[in-house]
C-alpha cells in the first residue's frame, strides 16, 4: 500500500464528508482521511492502485479543485 496526497479547495467538513462518501462509492478498497484544518485541505488516500483520474473526476464533477502532491 502507498499513500497518495491531494491538495484541495474543500473548506468545510460537510463538503469533505460528501466528497469522501462519493470517493468510497467508486474506490471502496481504499482508506481515506481529509485534513480539512490544514491550510492546503489535504486528502490522503491509502491505496494499492492508480486512482488519480477517478479522484480528479469526482472533484471536478462536484466543482472542486484537487491536485496530486
């Protein structure tokens, strides 16, 4: 397993929770944690596979920005 980190523009716990629910629906075999209090609003995902495009797709569909670090 490795950890992928994403810088986001998600600012509220409600939006972060909503994004995590959507991501868990399409990437059910990963562990996720949102550090909403960090200045970069970091989403960390522990995974065994390439998921970047799926993560970008969820964020873009919901009108949020994210960038893999």
